[in-house]
C-alpha cells in the first residue's frame, strides 16, 4: 500500500486553508470508508452448530497465545477483577483524570472510591498525583488503544479488541471488549491476567452466569482475524505519511496488545492546539481532538488543578482509520494534517533543517511578502 513518496508530496505552497475560505481536501458529503469503531460490532451471524464456553475460551487463548477469561460484559469483568484483587468498600482505585463514566461507575458500584490521577505526556496516569495515599490498583484507560501506561497499571482497553498481530496482555491485567451485541450487559469482555494469584482468584469467582454467548464469541474471533492485519497496514501507512509529509511528532505511547483505532499526533508547541485541530477538521479530514473525545471527568477537576493534564490532552489529535481505507483516503487524511501544519508554520517540526530549506525556497518562489510556509519555531 505504501507510496514511498510521502516526503516529496504536496510541496510548493497551498491555496487558502478551508477554515479561511479555501477549498477543503474533501467535499462535505464525502462517504469515507468505515473506521475501526464501525467494524467492531459483530453483525448478525448465521445459525451454526452450538458452541460451549470452554471451546470458545480455548480458541481465544490459542489465537492470542495467552490464557484468557471470557466474561459476559465489561462491567462484570471490572467487578470480578476488583473483587479478586481484594478491592472493596473504602478502597482507593486510581484512574486517569479523563476516565470515562463507565469506569468510574464500575468502581462506585463495589463501594470503592475513584482516585483521579493526572496524565503525563504519554497520557498515562501518574501515581504520584494520588494525594499521598497509594491506590489499591491503578487502571490506565487508553482512548481507542492510544495512550501510555506504567508496567504495574491495569489496562482498560474495553473500547477496542486485542491486536492479533502483536503480543497481548503485558500488564498484570488487561481488559478488552468483545463487542458482541449493542447491549452492554451482553456485549462481552476478555481478560488477560499475567498475575497468577489474581488469575486464580478470578477463576474461582467466575460463574456460569458470567459467561458470554459462546457462539457469538467464536464468530467474533474468526472475523477479527480477517481484518486486524489490514488495519495494522493502514495504521502504519498513515503514521509514515504524517511523519514524512507533515513532519509533526506522533504520540509514541500506545497500549501494548490493543488494536488502535487511530494514529495519534502531537500538536507541536508554539501553535494554538484548538486552531490546529480546527484547521484539520475544516478540510473534512476525519479527526478527533482528545479533549472532545475523552474530556476530563468532572470529579477530577474537583480533586486537582488539571492544567498540565489539559495541556497534554489538548496537544493530542487522533486520526481514526479503518481496515478498508483506500490509498486515496489515506492520502486525504495525511494531507489535512499537512495543510494545517504548513499554514500554522509547524510543518517539519521534527526536521528543523528541512523546514529552513523549505521556507527559503518559498521566498525564492514567491518573494519576501509571500503567504506560504513560514516556520513558527527556531530552525537554526
């Protein structure tokens, strides 16, 4: 799929950015290919032979190369995990300042107290911001498989699925969604537990009523294997284009073993993050600004001064991708970022020498009063 021409595409200046009245990269009614989020839900499946829970669990374990525990819902999986770890009433459970409501409510349901932690530059929760009392456990909750975590953190990747192309479950406990139905109570969840004692305690608590639909669980395994490799290829190509053609940094941290919904770029310092996000969106480029997609939890704002966390979140722009994206759609995604970076003077932020050469060429082409690329950062 690679074009091998990203570094030399789209040079020489642009017409006005769409946010300022120019023509956008895409028309407003452009029908883009589905993203990974659109693909995850299991469609209606044909009737087939009955399947039992043990067969489904073994199939997932063999595919992923690690023992797994299948549970009927994400909520129940969290509850089982916390109870197996001895977390109960009055316990502190750490979670990121932008944890979603589902995770926070899961902690409340067992009588524990949510301790919201500040995010570092990799979007991992910082345990040093717990207020001096160490939490019993710390959940990291990457957004669509994007975001960092310390080795000791539990990983809540319930909005995505395991990445069939890599090793999974590096954390003591990792939770994935199965997305079997639209009903959260039967959507299914998968737990990978590296801690032997915790795994044994979970098995002891797991009852037949905690099991998901085995037939649908097997069907989901079969279809996920079909498009995980293609999705990985698209992710890799968008990453290559953003780095080579736009020259803006990527968020290096990603949840190990999780299939990422998007490529995450870091909006360079020195440019207004909201303006950068707006310029990309104005090109009708699919993009999600993290503060809109996963905002700070209101309780975190009551516990902390979250300005540093807010800055890390504001600098993160997610470019959603999907396994069926065409080469043209990949180019559209990259071009929207290129145009925003070019107009705001941060194109090739990661390569100052090239930025300086490009700026000098623009002056040669268009004269000293041109409106083309001018670096907004030091290039010497």
